């Protein structure tokens, strides 16, 4: 009834030309006279629109010469248009799309191009506007992502292949994405616009990152730098996410190659690039990679800070930004170094969840590293060696990923009583003095029986300022172990004091737990108590792994008991009550309770019986 009324009383009350105009602009959400003329093929539209608005003919004036039809009226007109002129609606959408593209209204042009079913035009409009990055960096619910999910397989042309490549490279099918990228590059004519070739260079860098091909990434970077000079500056400024994504992909490829300083340079540049909140990937992805670089260099606190920032990032709709996966893996590795094994396990589980980021070699190598370290801490070196293997095939090997795979294999051989095989597993690695893993190589060689070689490597590390505590602590402990085994307890104690000072700020417990019984005995000596108090207590694990079922936890490092606390402890062992101890020592009951609390804290226990047993284990009784 409403439709009949509007058609009879509003539409048919107008002259034939005005009826045609209203039917044609019904495909638009809003329109100005120039856009209406492009659809109606007639002039004098501005006066007619003003007249229709004055007649209350369901034409609303939005101001600044823009109008819209009442939504219900527009819907009824579109139905009437399809019945009256079948096949005209797609043509009107395409005319609107072209006018809007030429006017710079790209999102609206894309919507009308899709409605027209002309995907070659629509993909071209997206790529020529340098907006391809929105398919890669935008949230899953982004309008552009949703729109191109409807693109049919019949669409042809280089732009359509570039769009398909961007979608598939961002998704689960890397092979299909690489195939579409190859088709796009084959179909790009020699005279293709700089925007299309620059979009192709971005996808080349992305493909290089995902396949572990640093050389290909550098070629893409060189091409992009050259093409940027051919693209209008205002267009580049309109889409900063494209530049940020390019730098991220190249930075990730450089991390894979072990070129950490070069990677840091481009990733830091990403942080200075202004990207809107709808393109969260580049900034958080860069932060996560910087966190990994810092972790591998031993700068644990800095790595944790950057990883926390990346892991907390979310799209406006609440989804995790893809950089969160790598960030959680870095946090898991930090948790293992602090002997927070349950937290490490939880973070690894989170990093394996949906939306954890691109499945690139760097992320998978970080996953293997964190998992292997957790399994070693839990006492399962064979499982650690299996977990440390490459999970994603790469065209070029990564020196640091290979090193950590070899370290896990060496630990497994050593645990099985094969020190020579353990040492051989480390021999063919490149860049033996790279701080990111040189300290752990020295540690492994020392355990495998090559003490002189290990100490020499550790001493070289002591002269560099590139390494953080995560590296220097292990290097210093290698030297301390050598001194202790040579019988020079004085030198060993000094080296241990230095290691404790370096480790205390970042709470690096794991290296000391893995250092062996001789080092732990030295840590219990009174001169080091002040350096261990308050942070080296906790559920430590035996060297090389965690506790098995039913195994007693190791005795933690403690502060020295005072003379009065020893007197209280002695009487506690004689099964005297608190009141009896107070009477025997001529002090108040509250004073005895205070001493007992201090004894429990220093021995790391919570009950009388445990305190007595712990004291006897330590020879205090």
C-alpha cells in the first residue's frame, strides 16, 4: 500500500524526465547535481532537485548541494527501476563508480563498482589509489576486506590478481597467493601505472618475508624506493600503511637473515610512520620484531616492554592485532629465562590461537625457540630437539634459527651421554661470535667437554657492548664454572657476583638453575647472599630440566640466618613450643614468632617441620 501510494502520488505526479531522474539516482545513497547528471544524461538537474525538495517529494537537502532520497522511497524506486528497465541498474552503478573515482571518493567508488559486478574496475580503483594495504593491514571486519571477499573468480586483469594475491598471502594459502602474484606480474604491462607497480613491490616484499628470501625482499625494497618517486606525494601521504607494511616485511626478512642492525633501522622507521587505528598491523608487527631482536641480543627488559605493547594491541572491533602472536612468543621465552614455566606454557598456548599473525619463518622460529627452551627447562631434551626443528620451509636458512636448533640437538645428545656428538652438532654453524647465540654455544661446548674453546668464546663476549644481560650472564657463568672446576673459588665467586648483578634487574633465574651443583654451592656462600636475596628464591629446576613426578624441589638460595634465628631454630628442632622457646631465651612470645617468620622466609618454607628438614639438609643443625 505504501509503495503504491508513493509511486502513484509522488513519482507519477512528476514529469517524465523527473521520473527518470528519480529512478536513476535511487541507486545512490546521496548525490550532488553533477553526479545525478552523470547518471541521468541530462542537464538542469540542480534546479529540479531544489524544486523536488521544496515540494516535499521525499528528496532531502543535506546541505552543500548534496541530496538524498528518503530510504524507503529509494528502495521502492529501485524495485520499480528493475521492473521497468532490466539491466540498467549495473550500468548506473558503474557510471557512479567512475564519477566517484574521478572525484577522489574511492570507498564509495569501490562499493558501486562491486554493485555493478565490474571487478576489474573495482580492483583497479583500489590498487591505483594505493589502498591495497587495507586488505593486508585492516581488521577482519573492514569494509574493504568484506567487499572483496565477494569478488568472483571470473575477474581478470593484473589489478584483480594483485587483490587476490594480497588476500591469499594474508590468509592460510601461501601457495595460491604466490601463484596470483606471479599472474599479476606477468599481466602488468610495461606502461602500467607506478601505483600498480608499487603495489606489486609491496606484495613481492611480503612474499619474500613469508618464504624466507631476504634477497628477494631487498630487490622489492629497491624497486619500491624507485617507484615512490613516480607516485604523487599526496597519494603516498594518503596511505602511509603501504610504506609501513613494506618496511615491516623487509625488516622481518632481515631479521630472518640475522641482519639485526639493518632490521632495526627499518622497523624503527615504521614506528615513526603515522598509521590510523584501522591499520594496526604495521606498528605492532614492528614492535614484536624489535622485541625479538632485543631478546636475541640479551636485552630482556627492553624486549619484554616492546612485546607487552605489541601483545596488547587490538583493532577497533576488539580483535588482536596480528603482531600479538610473535610478541607472546617473545614473552614466553622471557618467562622461561625467569623460570616462570607455567606462564611460559600459557603464553605459548595463546600464541597458537586464531589471529596470531602471519605464518612467516621468523614467527615459527621464535615459536620453536620458546617451545624448545620450555621443554629443556622441564627436563625433556629429546622433545626440545624435536620442537626446535624448522616448522616452516624457507628458501634461505637463518643463522640464529639454525643455531638454536643445533643447541637443542646438542642438549639432547648430552642428556643421552654422547658429549662428542653434542659438540659436533655445534661445529658447522655460521657466525660463531654472534652475541645472539654465542654465549649459549659457549655454554653447550663447556658442557660437552670443550672447556678451553668455550671459555675463549665467553671472554670475547665480555669485551662487547652489543650484548645485554641475557647474553652476558651466561657468558660470565661459563667462566665462573671453569674457575670453579679449576679450584679457583675466589675468581669464581667474583665472576658469580658480576653475573648476579647483571641478572638481578631482569630476574634471570634460569641460567643459575642450569649452571650445575658446583655453582649453586658457591651461590650459597655468605658473601653472595646479599646479591641473591629477594629474587633468586622460588621453584627452581635441576640443571637441564624440570622436576619429575614425585621429585623433591631443589633447595633454594637463601639469606644467612642470624645468631638469634639459629638459636630459635635449634630449639624448634628439639620440639619446643613457642612459649618454651620464649622462656628458654628470656624473650617474649611475639619476639619468637618474629624470628620464626624470618627463619621460614629465609629457608623458603611455611611450616616448622619443613624448616627443620631444610636446615638439616643445609647443615645448619
